[in-house]
């Protein structure tokens, strides 16, 4: 990243401790942790600043938004940018293994133990959680979230805002639409349309109400 400091925006999510640990492993000092809603969940809360108490000096400062769900992460990024923050380069854990041809967009987080194959492209504001494997020619749209241990084989395209559950497996040459949801442990053997939930092995479409899902938390960060 080439920087010695990091600003975390939105620190209510339990996932914020993973961002915090990656910063520690990289030797990045957390300059500021902006609390938007509720109690912050950082281990070290000495740098927490309430959103209503931000100093004027934040204009032009670079940040990473911390949230699990694509919609909340996108909302936090938009909110921070309206305040004058600028989206930072991707935060990449030093234990991740990335092919030299990989391209990663601004504001994305690549957690510990991730492997990304050659000629892969990762969009802006993406979350790739622990021990995920992305095969060659993987393309992830903006704000995609991938839970720990998922495996995406080669030549897979995932649309903007899609969530892939823990331990899911996506077979080669699959196209997954925007705002889809792949349930944990599912094995996806065929293309998935926009806005669809798929479950099981082989993964089959199921009805889905986001407001009743365990993944939905009101005002979540």
C-alpha cells in the first residue's frame, strides 16, 4: 500500500477486528477509527472518533470501510466520501498469495490466507475473507463479499453486490449475477441469475427475503 497509516470507517461490525489484525501485521498504524452507529468493536479503541466529532482535517484523508454485507459496505463508502474522505488502496494481508497479474480495486480487503490466481480482477469495495481460494481469471464485481474458506475455480465471474457463503464451491466457467447469494457449503455447478439465492449440492434456487435472513442486521456495519 505504501502508506504507514490507516483510517477505518464504520467499526461496529465484529469483522472490524480482522481489518485491525491485518493493519498490525502490515505495520500500519490506525490513525482514526470512525464510529458511525453504536458501540465500536475494535480491540484497541484508543483511536475511535464519533462521526459527529470529526475534525476538519479529515478532508482528503484515505479510508477503508469495514462491513460484511455488500450493501452496508457500499453505504459506508458513499457516506465517507460525502464527508470528504477518499477511498484508499486495497488492504491486503501479508499472508495472502496473489499472482503478479492480479488487479484489485480501491477499498477492497483481502484477508489472511487468501490465494488469488493469475489474471484475476477484483473490483472496488470487495471483501475476500480468510482462506478463500480464487482461481485464475476470476472476476469479482464491486462490493462482492466472500466468506471464509470458499473456493472459486478458474474463469468465474461474480456480479456486483453478490455474497458467497463460507465453504461454498463454485465450479469452473460459471457466471454469477449481481446481488445473488450463494449459501454456505453450496456447490454451484451452473450459472446463477441476478438476485437469486442458491442452496445445497448441487446448488438449487430457493426463495429469499433479505429482511428475514440471518445475514441481515438493521443498521449493521
